[in-house]
C-alpha cells in the first residue's frame, strides 16, 4: 500500500529543487512490497487454525509480519520522496504539505472501505494515514537520532499503553467510517492511536526504521547483505527471548495469575496474537510477541523480519549477470510489478473478499487472487506504468507540495532582495 511515493534509487546529482530528481525504481523495494501484499492477502484469505488447533504455516509466516513490512516500506518510500536525507528548513513546509496530502487521500480511501467486514480484514489504510502524519516531524531528524527514537518508541510506547491500558475504553476492532468518526471521535482516536489492530503510536517505530533504511545506500550489495543478516538476527532473537521469558522464566504463570482470562485464551493470545495492543494487569504482557500485540518484542522482531525481507529482495537484484539471473527475474519482475501498485491491488483485494464473487475454497481463492494481482501488475507496468490510486495520491501530494513552494517563493525572493 504505497500511497504511492515514487521509489527512487540514490540520486546521482545534487538536489537543487524542492523535490529530488527522478531515478529508476529499485526493483528489490517493489518486490518486497509485492511480498507484503501477498502475505497480507494470505492472512485474510487462508485458514489460520490447523486441524490440531495450532496456527497454520501460512498464518505463522505472514500474520503480523506482512503488515509490519508494509509500514516499514512506507518509511522507506518517505525517505525516498524526501531525498534520502534529513529535510532541511527551507523544504519543510512543502514536505509537510505533501505528506499531509498523502495522509488525507489514503485515509479517505480507507474510510470508503469502512463497509468491509472486519471479520474478513481490518482495513489498514486509516492507521496508515496517521502514520504519514506522524512521519512529518520524523523526516526533519538526523538519521542517528531517528534510529534511537525508533528504539525508544518500540520500548516506551508499549510500556505506556500497558500502564494506562486498563483505563482505556475497549476497542471496537471494526473498520472506521466517516460517520463513525463523527459519532465517536474520542473512541476512534484512542483506537487508531493506541489499541486498535494497527495502533499508530507504537507503529511509528516502523516508520522510523523505514526512513533509516531508506537513507542507506540501497544500491550496495553489502548494505543488502547487512540488512538481511541483521534483520534475521533481530527477528530470531526477539522470538527466542519471548519464548524464554514466557515459557521458561515464569511469564505464562504470571499472566494466568494476574489475568481474568482462562489459561487457554492466554495461550491463544501468545500463539495467534492480539487484535490490537495487549494490555492487562501484568507487565509480563510486554514479553509476548504474538502478531499485532504491539509489544517491544513484537515491534523489534517484525522490524527485523522486514529488514531481512528488504535486504533479501535487494540482494537478489545483484544477481544480474550470473547464472541465477533468469530464475530470479521470473520471480522478481512480476512481484515488483504488483508491488509498484499495492494501494490499488489492496483495495481490489478488500473489495473481492467482501463481495459475493468470493465463493472459492481458501487456497483456490488465494491462488486466483495472487495470479490476478501479478497479471494486473504486469499489465499496468507495461501500459500506463502506475496504478490509478497511486497516480491519484501522488498527484495530490505533488500539487500540495507545489502550492506551498509557490506561496513561499515570493517571500523568499523578497527576503533575498
């Protein structure tokens, strides 16, 4: 769901305007977007619970990680549209206007999808819109400060939610609509920011991570390998640490003792994750790393898995000229084509699973959707070059940027004179 920022490689000329010069898209970034789309479609379309009552393989792989990858890639895209560097004072107004326009457009599309049944899929776009707004001050920060802030958010915000969690109203876990926001602005503000399916405040850690990644020299094979190895280590480390804390150091017993939930329900939360932030009567909830639990270990682990996927896709792009080139192109090119228009394809996916046309068995319906997404992506890539919703959002962002720039120009010229 890139809403959609033009994904550019490292600029080869100095930035002298309010917008960085265009450059070819990074195939690996778009391929990572394509994987995120297919993963989210799998979570919505496939069965989560196996015959033995444990999570299915598809759910174990994709749940939580796909949506996190989307959010991290949003940060990467934001880094590219801001010139892959800290936004300086003279460009801040135009940058803020462009990000706010993206937020408004993506949020409006999300609200139009509010009719969708949350049992099938909780629409991420309204949360995504808030993340664009939260990104405005973040792009003004130096990279090291941004990295440190991302870690702080991942640790401190879930702890703060846990501290006040019992006093927060229970989230509806429904899809927001315009009328719903008007009728219950306070409740929806809390849900979208703190305890909804994709709570924006803790998820700001993903945006920080994505902007930091986007400022790296992503055309380098060494950087790609470093992202892959470091990200994988973070993901595995978070998983192991959660297992130790919960099942070997007494965390599970503390959760059972301090909660009104039955032991079986707590085990389900650990395995299948929470619909939103977990918050209860014990600090041990912060040791859980289930999908969408938005705890420190969940956030850091999924930042790691996202970095690993991005690194892997970028590294595959360096196989050009080797005997593996044709094989990787067969996979990468269709994935990247779909990944370049994920906003459009995501909306079509939400429409389809809520329509009377989705009468297929889970795997049949999923495979058909995957084939349709890859085929449509290739068709658009070879014709118009950009999905309709991506073009619409980008147009609004560009017009907002130009409006602020043109308004500021006479003032700047007068000041110089």
